[in-house]
């Protein structure tokens, strides 16, 4: 048995998002639009609770989003998880990539983290989170490349970039199925 409901949330907008820059591990805060997006998410997700916990990447923009949601929904359990951090794009962080640039992003990775490694660590973390909240409802705040890569690995379908302040529900059984094919690596 795993979590009953798992929602993956992309953090609110930052100035780099607005400009079309590749974030990766660069640690930037949300802008005013991002704060509004986080509050809108909390309002929308409030009716789907109660939520047991919020997990987030330790990067500031994700922590900020998670904290706003946790505060607005009165969720006391807020946990940072290193494995939910965005893909490392190496020397290319901060470069302009434009809209819908998933193929371009894959070509640019070069000195950073491979998508295979990203998916492995993220699925591992999500699987463990689901098993810590048996039958519960959990929110996870992370980043576009991580969420889109995980969803593509779990469903076999290409997933376009997610907009800031958006979310997708993951069937926890997809994580179980994936892990049964690709055992946890740590």
C-alpha cells in the first residue's frame, strides 16, 4: 500500500523563469507573480485535502512555494528533500532557452546531470515518500525538468514543460510499477 494521492507541483515564477533562463540548481526566489501562483495553488488544493504533508526541493523557489501552501492549508509537516532538487544543467545554467525548449534543454545538459540520473533519484524519493504516508494525501513541490522527466518515465508519454504554479497528480501505483522494473539505487 502507498499514499492515496500524490500531487507534484512546479514552484511559482521567478525572474529567470520570466526571462526564459535555464535555472537548474541556481537558487533564486519567486517574484510577485510566483507568490500569487503559490497562493492560488493553496486555494485550489485546499478542497482536495486534508493533506498529510508537503515535501519540497531545498532550492529557495520551491521552499517558498511549499511554505506558502503549508501555511495557507495549515499543514504542519513540511519536509525538504535533496532528491527533489532540479536537474543540474552544469555550465549552462542561466542561459536563455525560450519557451517549449525541452529538446533544446536535453541538448544543453552537457556538463550537468543526465536525465537518467534525474529520474532515478526523483522516482526513488517519490516512492519512499508514498510509503511514508500509507493511504494519505501528499504534496510535493519541485521543478519542471524533474516533474516532466518523471512523468515521461512513469507513463511512457512525452510531457511538455509545466507552467509555473501548476500541478499534476501521479498515480502512486505507477511508482510501484516503475520501481519493480528499475530497483531503487540507494
